[in-house]
C-alpha cells in the first residue's frame, strides 16, 4: 500500500460525468463534471471551468474556476477563486485570494492574527 507521500496524480470527475452522493479521499481531486453532495478532500480540490458543484466541501486547499454553490466550504489552508469562478455560499479559510472577474456571494470567516479557526474533520 502506498504511503501518503507516494500518492501522485488526481482523482478526476471528468466532463460529462455526473456524481451524486458523498465522496472522500486523502489525495487531490479535480472536478470538470457535475457533483452534488458532500466532498471531503485531504489534499487539493480543483474545480475546473466546466465543473459544477452543489453541496458541502471540506479540503486542505482549493482552486475554483467553475460554478460552486455550497452551504459551507471549509478550506484549511488557501482558497483561490480564479477569474471565471462563481462561488455562492459561506467560506471558512485561512487564506482567500479572489482574481478580478470572479464572483463570490456569501460570508467569509477567517482567523484573526495569532488565532486559529477550528476546522471540522468531516462535512
């Protein structure tokens, strides 16, 4: 069995794929298809330009280019909204970067200096 450091590549939900339910993994995930439900990613979550997510998200890092509508997205480290991103919902993260052209509608919770947000382990 491979250790965490030996895991390479992405788990991919490709264009034309529709996934409904609960998804969990220790590695990285790229979504270019449609996902509805809860997702927990131990690594980086990438939502491509054609990606469409509705549900709840917990991950270490996230990069969003597509459409995402959540009740909550919890990103333990850094969240990047690319210029084509649409994010609707509430965010908890340590770092938020929003490129010009991106759309964010919701509430963002970030830690104060020298404080930590307690992030849930599961969705």
